[in-house]
C-alpha cells in the first residue's frame, strides 16, 4: 500500500511540475483589474507579466487589451489562439503606447480562430526572426487596422509580415494612416503560402492602404506568394493614397501557383523593380497590375510583365504616370506564358537612356507581339521621354477582333473581407482582365480593366471569382459579353529627348509629337502631327497616313558615305511654315548629286527655314524619284565646287565670313565650313584662318579686286572682330 502511495505521490509531483512549467510558459490575459491595461502584471494569469524568454503571451476567449504606455517586452504574442478556451482576441495600441514582441507575433493562430490588432497611435514592434503572421492556421482570420502610429519589423535578418499564412486562412490589413516599416531583409507577404506540401484551398491576403499620410517602407513586397504548385495562394493590394517605398523589388504573383492583384488608384509607389507574374515554372502563376487616377505615380527601374509559363498583365489608365528604365517580358507563349501591356490613357515616362540603340536586348520596351505585346486602347497613350533617348523595337499594336465588353453578376455573395480576384479565361484572344468591387461584404460590380484582343464573336469566356475567405458565400457570374474592339486613341510623344519607333506599329490612331524628337525607323499606319518646337526624323521610316509638320523635319546625311535618311509618307505632307534641319553624320561633305530624303502622296506649302543647307545646295520639292510622279523632296548638291573660306554661301570670301570665323574662334564645333571649320578637323582655329586668307576675295567668278591679306593680317582682322563681339556682348 505504501508503495502505491509513493507512486501516486510521484505522479502528482510530475503533474504539478508540468503544470508549473506550462504556467511559466503560457501567460493568458485575464484583465483581473478590469482596466484593460496590457502593461500591468495583475491583468495576466498568476499576476505575472509575460516577459520571460519561455513565456507565451496569449489574448483569447474574446479578451482585449490596450497598450497605452511603454509596456515591457514580451517574447511571443498570440492574439486569438487555440490555447485554453481559444477563440477571438484583440489588442489596441494607442497614442503613447509602445510594445515590442521579441520573437514571433501571431494574429489568429489555430483553426478557425480570429485575431484583431488596432493601432491608432504609438508603436508596435516585432523583433523576432519569424516575424508577424495574420491568419496563421487553417480557416483562421487575422486583422490589422492602422490609422496612426507605427507597426514595424526590426529584425535585421530574414523575417516577414505574412498577411494570410495558413491553408484557407484570411489575413487583412487596412491602413488609413500611420507608418508600416518592414526593415532589414524582411518582406511584406500578402497571401503567403507556407513552404510545405498543402492540400485543399490556399489562403487569401488583402492589404488596403488609403489616406495621404499613410506610408509603407519595406525591403520587399510579395502580392500572392506560393511554394506549392497545386495550391493557389492569393494576394490583393489596393492603394488609393499614401506612399509605398520598396528597397528590393515587388512581385505580383510570385511563384508556385500564386495569384496576385495590385490596384493603384492614388498615391505613389516607388520600387527598383516591379513584376507582374514574373516567375513561371508553373502556368498557373498569374498577376494583374492596374495603375489609374489623376496624379497617381509609379516609379521603377524595371517593369517585368509575365515570365516563362506565367501570365502577367499591366494596365496604364488615364491620369496615371509610370516611370521606368525598362519594360519587358520573358513570357514564352509556347510554354503557356503571356505578357501584355495596355495603354488606356496613361503616361509611360522614360527613366534612362537606352544603353545600346543597336542592341534590341537593351531597348526601352521589349514586349514581343508573339508573347502578348503592347497595345493602345481607345483612350490612347503617352510616352514621355523626359530628356532621355530611348528605342522601342517591338510594335505598338491596335486591339483587333472582339474584346470583353462587360461581366454580369447573377449573385453578389456575402461575407467578403476584400475583393475576390477576377480571372478571365477561354476564347481565342488574349489579355482580357477585370476587377471586382466589394461593399458591405458583397460583390457589387465587376469592372473590365482591359477588353483584350483577338477574340472571336462566338468565343465563350469564363470569369472566375477566386477566393474571399472562410465563411464566404461566393458571388457568381452569369455572362461575359464580347463586343467589337474599339479604334485606338493613338499615341502622344511628350517631353524632351528622342523616341525611336523601330517596329512595324499597327495602331491606327493619330501620333502627336508635342516635344522632343520622334525618330521613325519602322512604320506607322495613321497620321502624324508635329507641333511647333518638336521634331520628326526618319531613316527608312514609313507613314501610312499624312503628316502635318508645324515643327522641324530633321534630315541627316553622311558625307563620308554619300547617303541620306529617307522618310516615306503615303498621305498629305503639309510643310507650310515648317523648318528643315540638315546635319552631317560624317566629316566630309556630300558629293555632287541628288539625294531624296522624303516622299509624299501630296504636298502643301513650303518650309519657312532651311537650317544647315550648305552653300551651293538647293531643295527640290517636286523631284521625280520613282519616274513620272514628282512626289519626292531632294537635296540637289551642285557640281560647282564650294569656295574654301565661304561660310554663308554668297560665293565670295569676305569680311562677313571673317566675322563667322571670329564668332566661333577656338571652339570645338561640328558643322564644317558654315561655322568656320574649313578643314573639317572639328576646331575653328589658325589653320582655318590660313585657308580663309588663301581664298580672300575669291568669288564664283574669280578673285575680286580686293587685296589678299597675309595670314598675320587676317589674324589681326579676326582679333578685331572678336574684340567688337566682346564689346557688343558686354554692352
């Protein structure tokens, strides 16, 4: 009997020790004081504040706590968990409150639990290597609402704010103010698939940022991130205000079978690289980025749309500005990949010069039509070179055939925390995209963000509504309507700098050159307007419509090879009051002959100015180029040799030419004889003065009566002219 009592006593001791250890590790919120003050020990089980390394701070069973002062650090924090009674938990960080979680922070941990975090002021910091998780377990829901103050991850290594991390879970961040800092090498992962084999349905992450003062500063942001090929983890980022700054890059639809959506309708996004469905070992990776709204700014070094098997879409709508150094796709159509960039009234601004104009791999936009391409919608688009010189070698395309005109709902569903992702599939075309609007937990509308192109009238398309979270009654779609593709709205070339269109462009709308230079080495279908102060250049370019030239036509010739640029215009060429500017790419002058630099269907007017036309040259506006048509413009280079020393083409070398020599004296300058560089060495100096002296007084009829000065005398003349110019400038 005594032995039995000993065994029983030992068992009770073990139970007591285990219970004591469990209590040492798990500190549950009980709010015994009734004041909801997180920092007070008496509000925790055993009246012990959970700041030991082994402690788990747990708020659950519909409990909630307020952080209103500088609370002590806690090791791990669970808001809504499966410890004890489980259930829902809430924490509020208010003005003057501060709290640091030294390890991991879980908001909704455990199946079907819910956690709520509200930050209205103060600071909530997570310093652990794991980070923070909203919706960490299957079918759980984690919410983070920020209207002021700061939420930050401060761990210097790899960490994350995972907005939905468990199978079928929901994570939601609603930021209307304040600052979110994802520091070190941490990532904000909106819709994050944990790296293990999952079955069933993936999670849904939703981040909505609004308000002009809201800020996100993050090392990186993933919108839809997956590890498992068969499970779709969905991420949605909606930005209607504030500023997002990314240090590394931001993929939308990252890997595995992830699906991502980013709607930027207001505010500013800055990131060195942005990807829409960038990685694609699986053809289920999908990403859509929509940028719209007056004043909306997205700035990036690289925009990548689609990759290998993945499908990526980018829609640039009216009022919005995208600034990028490069825009390209690595999608492979043969592998199921697709990359589509659509202009719907927005502006694409260049962020750098094209590195090598002869190397298509470095060109500004690299979106082959075979893999998707670049399209101009009925609203048109603007390319602002902003002082840079860039090349687009792939064609800018028109929408053809039929496109999606609308998506009709048959039921609105209920229980949505954020918009489901709309994915349009089926048919013979490509590029159709749409987004859903949610209000009061119901889907109230579906808006087409791009109609797509190349669909046929009898195609049957499907609009899938993907995910909304546990407890959702899914909305349903009754029909996807197709309509004939609208005529495109054309292209505006804005900003200083040079845009070279090298592809065979198929858009039919008007091309308006407002500033800088449009260089055409490919072809255009429609009309071209060149505004005052702007320039049109062409070397092998073909324009299917007409040209209204109020600015400048730049004509480049090469005196070394006796060649000249050629621009072919099928329609009417109106050059009334225009400027023709001629420049030499070589060092020698053109040999005698006729050089056609433009053809036209019909001609109106004549230029007001010929800039750079050398002495003895003339322009024939009705030159017979093809035999009997007289519809070409050519430079006629005279067989009469130019007189060395004659700068203005008046066929005499005199004081007027000396003044030109003096005005450029000592300069390293291009232009040859017309600037005083008679030996074409790129300098105006004593060697040129000697040439002028040797031909002083010469005219086309021989030497005049004037005395030919010695070079030293001419140097004095040049010096005197220089002095007069200095006096005139000072006065």
